[in-house]
C-alpha cells in the first residue's frame, strides 16, 4: 500500500504539469480577490492586504501546501471625474506531493474603476507576471526499485524520464466586475444590499507547462462569480450567498454556498471608540469534491477566516474524508477606519 501511495503521488504531480493541469485554488475565494478577477482591486477598499494558507491531502501523501499574498491600492485623482485607478500585486506559491512540485506565480496588475451612479461601479482590470514551475522526482520511490528485500535507488524506476526540472512562462489575465452597494455602512445597515458579479480569464500566452512534452500549454482559466451580502429584513444581520464557476481545459469547478453574518457591534455615530464587529458562519459545496464549513471574524479593519474541506470525491477511500484546512488574514484600510464601507470615492459617514 505504501508503494501504491507513492505512485499515486507521482501521477498526481505529473498530471499537474501536463494538459490536464488546473490552477491552485482556495476555498475562501472571495478573500483571494485578484486571483479570481484583477478588476476587484480597489473597488471595495482603498487599501487591502490579504494572506492565505492552505494545507491539504496529508492523509494521502505528503501534504500539499498553498500560499497566497495580495495587495491592492486605490489611486484617486481630481481630474478623473467619477473614476479612479487601482494597482495590485499578488503572489501564489504551491508545493505539491513527494516530488515537491512547486508553482510560483507573481503578478502585477492595473485596474480602472468607473462610478456609474452613487451605488454602482464598473471596473476592468489587467494583470501580468511570471509562471515558474519546478519538480524533483528524486524523492519518489517505485515498485520497480524494490529488489525483493529493500529499496534500491540504483534500480530504474520503470517510469518515463522527466527531461526538464523547471519551466518559466509569461502570464496575462484580465476581467470585468460590477459592484453594487446600497449603503455606505461598513458591516450592517437595514435594507442594505451589496454584491460583486463579474468574469475573468487567466493564462493568456502561457507557453509550455509540461515537464515531459514540449508542446503542451497551460489552458486558459475562465472564472465567473457572484458574491452577495443581503440584509435580513427588520434586522442588522445578513445572509451572504456566493457562487463561483471556473473552467480550465476540460476541468470544471463549481462552488456554491452561503454564510450567515451576526453583527456583534456597529460603529458609534458620535465616537470612533466603538468598532464594528461581525461573526459569520456557513457552508459551501465544491461540486463532486468537498463540503466546506466556513468561519469569518471581522473586527474593524481586520478579518480572520478559516475553512476546512471535507472530501466527498472518489478519493475518499484514500483521503478518509480529510481534505484540507485553509486560513486567511486580511487588513483593509479606508477613510473612517471601519465606518465607511471603503468606497474609495466617498467620505466616511459618521
């Protein structure tokens, strides 16, 4: 069984480097905005920094580790009536399996946000960067390398050779986003409605992505999404539904779910000493793959989120339903430090 698991790891790793490859992905996708759509930069917050960490598949093989960091900053100018710019920088890194296949993808982006009216904004964004992937198969062991008594690394592994150990390509992505906010309150407001809806495409012009062949390319990834925040009538609490659709080559990923947001405290009308606070709990479902319980705590300009993927795919016999834990930390800054929602073209409403 140990030998079989090692071989499974090898197959997983190499498949990630050929045409069937999919991007790394986070369950808290709403908290990895520029990896879903660069047009989300600068829309909700003047300044935002997010750190993400995910660990998964530790019950199948060596754990798969995924890291993310993103930063976006709104840039306003008086001559731009009803519009402004935003810049973004984001980096994702993934280390997968026994072969330590590593994918590093740093990007820089530029977004233009146009105010349609007092409640709506339309934004378009573009980002580009480097796609760098490495692999080390020396850590893998195969059935053919057991001589009947013990493991012998001098024996041929009986598998295909990997002619190259690294790949570097140029990466480009872009998208559009529609933002609607009825109220400028930070966390809660009666009859308030907030949502983002949009689509994006990534990996235009990425060259070879396979360690084995020379003509395989990383497929373009297409994303469409809706993230909402709807006040419950006669309450300051809210329901936050969310839907994400991604397609890359023949691979499709759909995540749907919702969180219930409990408002623990609203900002004071007369003093800045009372900070807004909210606790959100809910569940998402990644179709044919995982059930994802979610937790989000927001305090003023900080947020902390945790999700756990409970595997329900055909890999369940090996995973024992252990998917992966994901942690997110966010810092956002805007006028009012928590009173204003962060609409970069408005002043805080005390």
